[in-house]
């Protein structure tokens, strides 16, 4: 019987020799010599399934395991509210335009405290409190003060652009950092101003809040240049962590026409961003949780409860969101130690 090879297998066969020009880039990355954007773009040309791709992934894996002392992290995302958000970012299921949610829901305080306590009991390394675009900032501060009394897990805010005074207020309310991404297509797929988003990152740095980030939400339509730009922004502004999250196309999403990248493609991008981040980060995230990237430099997952911009369920803990126990098991299966203290707050 004659065996025929698939196009992918043929492509892999053609990529079994390694490229000498990558040796210098890999050596620089291993020594934490900052890479140039041109070198980053060269990494983006490495095809999946090639020997070079496995060299890239192996190096990213080794760097993370050594630099992070094999610590595996779980930072619990708590979406505080649901609303048909008037900002209408194209990739988000919580938008007014998507029409999935027609009423505002502020999850009750008791529910938010219960989620935070669940995070603490399950050994979460951080609690990321996410709001939609027009959520009252004063309420976020109030919840920060309440949760600071109720649990000892570090609090991270994930909210709109802020001023210096608001940054100081977050610190005073008990937050130690903020997740704040300049999203892919910012200003094109969102109504938000890219420069204002970057200015907020400067605010975080100025007031002493840790900046948490991810290159997101990645789809097949994003160019190598766009992706590399955001990876270098994360390195240059000193992100505590900055891995890669893919876009999830919720049913009816206007981005459905572009499709979604696979977990394997995400793992390749996680490895590239890991080399670019050098010795800057304290961890390297990926989302949604999957095993492939745990072999290519990622060591941080976001289990999820409450609202999520990727879900049609009000409480993603009952929908797409994975729980802490599941995330912990995935990390442990790939020999990441979840029992060690977090590196993110040192
Ligand atoms: S991503 Fe945030 S700001 Fe944009 S529509 Fe969704 S909730 Fe609103």
C-alpha cells in the first residue's frame, strides 16, 4: 500500500535542517542579551513543526524553568460585573452590539467575597478583579478594601485607563498591580486610544503598581509586525508577566470570519515572546489554559469566575472558565510546582 504524506508532513520534512542565522539569536536570548525587533521578526518566520521551532520552544522552556525556579502560577480572574458594554470592542462578548447580555449584573458582594475565599483556599497566587469599560471606579476601590480585609491573596485590578491619582487610590485600596493590555487592533477593533492605554502603563510604573500584561487577543489576521510591536512594548515597559492569549470567537462574533489560531500556534508565539522578554518578567502567562504552552515558556494560568469577554454565560465558572484545581493539575502534569510562593511580587 502506498503511503501519502499530508501537506503538513511535507512542510515538516522540508524544515528538518536548522538555520545557522538563528544560532546567534538563540545564544543572545539564552544570555539575556536584549533582542532587536528585526531578530524578533526573524523568530516569527520560524514555521511550526520545523526543527528550528522545537529549538525555539526548548530554549523558551529552559529559560522559564530556570528563571522562575519551576514555579507554576494560578491567578484567579474574577469578573465583577456583566453589562452590554457601550464601548463595543469587536472581540468581546460583553458588548452592547453582540446582544448576548441585555441587562446589567453587578455580582453581589457576598458572591465576590466567596470567589476570593475560594481563590485563597485553592492557593491562587493572585486575584485579578476585572470590570467592564464603564464600571464605577469607586466601587472597584471599595471592593479592593473589602477583599484586602477578607483574604491575603494579592489583588490585581483590570479596569479602564487611569490617572496618577486613581493609581494612588488603587494602591491605597490594597491593589498591588494592574492588568492593562494595549490590545491588538487597539483603536481599530476598539474605540480606545492606543496612546492613552500606553500612558496608563506609565502611570502604573510611576505610582508603584506592578504592570501585568498579555499580547492579546491574537487571531490569524494579525501580522508579525503587530505582534512583535506589543511583545517589545511589554519588555520595554517592564511587565511583570506578558505572554500570549488567543482570541476566542464567541457565537455571532464579528471576528468569526478570521477564524482562530490553534493552541500549538499559540505555543509558538508564547516561546517567541518568552525570548523577547529576556530577564524582565517574573512569570509568563497564556490563556485560555492548555498544556502545549507549558512546554514552551508559559508558567502562569488564569482560572476564571464571574464575567468573561469570551463567554456567553454570566458566570464563566459555569461556562468556558476553568477552575483552579483543573489549572493546578495541568501545571503539575507538566512538572510545574504550584506549591512554591509566587515570583510576581518580589
Ligand atoms: S473589552 Fe472591555 S471595554 Fe471593550 S467592550 Fe468588552 S468590556 Fe467593554
